[in-house]
C-alpha cells in the first residue's frame, strides 16, 4: 500500500479546532460564505499569500496556522510537532475570546488528545497522544494586515501515524 504523504497532523488539529469554534458559537460559518467560490471559506487557514487573505477574509476574524517544528521522540513511532496559530481580529474581545478558548481547549494534554481522537472526521492514519499549549504571545497590532490585532498560540502535538510492518507510513 502506498502512503499518502499529503496527510499532516496539523490538518487534523485544524478540523478539530474549527468544529469546536463553530459548536461553541465563536465563529459563524455563514459569515464566511463567498459568492466568488459558491461556498464557505474556512477561516482557519494554512499560511497563504496576503492577496488571498484580503479577498476572502478582509476585516473578518480568522486564524492562520503553520507547523513550525517536527521532532521524533526516542520512541521513533511518536512524532512531535509544534503548531503555530496566529489569530487576527479587529475587536480585542473577539481576539481574547478565541485565544482563551484555544488555551482551554488545548491545555489538557492527553485529555485534549482524546477529544481530537474522538472527532468523527479524523483520518484513520493518526492517533494523538497529547496536545498542550507551549506559548501564548501578547496581543499586538498586526504588521501584515493593517487594522487588525494579532496574537500567537503555539500548541505541541504528540501523535503516532499508522505504520506498515516496516515502520513506514500508511
């Protein structure tokens, strides 16, 4: 069986975060409907060029994420990624709400991982062992997007990817 190298643990954490933000009424998917594409633009997006952000998310709260580090534990079957989430919002109360929610969601280590693993849409190729907050930056004016405030949250995710008999990704 050939491995799908397009899969990434950060995509799974993103799915979980988006579902939680919507179910807790922090984001309303209707606010992100785009006539240009005939559907919703998920405002938890991987790093993009600025024009794409401006076209669909201009002035709206959103989160940009990226994987900033990967390491292998002594037990090489466990991967450890740091995921950087940058929150953008015009209103400091929106930014504070998202930041506090994410801290609460991901501070519980193996309990946070249990919640991610319970996500029905989770790929069957990953099993999360722990997720926790590593760092939270203070709120500051955005240097990239004028008029927005920003704050960073770094999450560490320890997980396993399902392997074949030779220890290679499935």
